[in-house]
């Protein structure tokens, strides 16, 4: 009998919400990056490509912020038995860097458009006017940050894919499966993580007992 599926994360793996957010965000970000890398042409900036780039980003704006907040609030599931040590921590913090860079993109992108004195065009649906006029100094700064955070996303994505290949081809430790099927007890976390969680539970229980005794006194 198969164990029940989970919407939210467990100590050992991701739930359906995290899995859906992961793959949808990956598709959106790679699409935005591909379109964005096509804005500059030999004849100059393509306004139609720029508007497509910003339209996709603004359409997914709330979803992307939700995805960032979800991971920082939920944290990461603990490492599996064969997934401990340096590479687990490396993958974890590369993931956080990717999310921070996506957040930087979401902030600097609109500021760049407004600094050119233009509204943000969202397909042919509507426009978002800027709160200020043309500002070339701000445009230069936000453009620099936007470009380098995009490059950081590409580097982080390459590292991430390299880690996926390592786990799937060499370690075969179930890491890749954590982002495919959210079985509640698909695999157990490492013993060290289990001990830390048990210690936290005991500390919480002891604190609650002490508070109860204090209130009775």
C-alpha cells in the first residue's frame, strides 16, 4: 500500500506545493532569461522583445515572490541518509542564492523600465506607469545589478543541474526523486537530522511543561 501524498513539505522531502512551485518557476525564469537575452540586437534594442520580457515577468510577479517566500519560510527538508555533508549544504545555499537573485531581478526589472521614462507594458492588456520620470543614473545602476544577478542565476542553475546529474548518475541517493513525487515517508532523513529534530521536540516539550508549572504556581 502506497503512503499518503503530502501537499506540504515533510522532514524527508518536498510536498506537492514545493514541487509545483519548483518546476513552474524554473520554466518561467528560463523563458524570461531566454527572451531577455534576445532584447539586444545588432540594430539596437528591440522594443517588442523588451515588452515581451517584461510582460512575462509581470504576469508571474506575484507567483515568483510567493515561491521565494515559501522556501525561506519553510526551509529545506533534511538530508537523506546518503545525502549528508558538504554537497548537501552546497546545494542548499546555491538554491538560496538563486532565490535571492530572482528577487533582485523582480526589483531591478521594473526600476529599469521606469528609469527609461517608459511605462511597463503587460502584453496589450494594460500599462503600469512609473512613479518617477527618466533617471539615467538609476538606469545605469539597476541595469548593472540586473545583468549580474541574471548571470548569477545562470551560474547557479549550471551548478544545480550538475548536482542533479551527480545525485542521479553516481550517488543514486533519492535526491532527484524528492523533487518528483512527494511521498510522505518516501525516504528517511539522515540519523543526524533525526537526532536534531528529536532534540528540538524534547526542548519544546520541556519548555511547555515548565510554562504550565509556572502558570499553576
